C-alpha cells in the first residue's frame, strides 16, 4: 500500500504503488477540513477511487467515490469523517483502474 506521511507536501504516486490502495497519515491533521489535490497525468478508462469512511462518529456519513480522469481534482474533506482508528485516511483504487500523478494534502487553517 502506498503511503503519504505528511501534509502540505506533494507526493508522486503510480498505479502499481496503488494496487492495494493509498493510505494518508492524518495523525497531524486537525479534525477539520483538509484539501486533497489529485493531479492525474495518466489513468485507465473507468477508474474510480473511494475515500473510505473512518472509525469515528462522522463515519456514519459514509465513503465517497470519485471518478478518476486526467486532470486536477480538488476534494475538500472533513478529516474526522475519514480518519480510521489509527489516524489514517484510506483511499481504495478500483480493480479496473490505476493512475499516475501526485497527491497533495493541504491542511486548512
């Protein structure tokens, strides 16, 4: 599983690294809004990513599924909704797709 350990730093990810998903260490994130910038340079047709619901009260709102296309995707998330019990945000990539690009998590003030 590919991992991103810090926010405010862009990290390059590839389809092969994402075979088992992407895990973002959100332990330093406040339980507020976080912006994720996904800059996708290549992708398979029909690819989607699912930002999985976490382990806390707001997790009842569920996961979010996002189609992955070439270009820049900006997603604003309530961090508390998606943190798991180990303070990670988990993103699953579906089995028919992969992508190459960068992920930049930004903590809002």
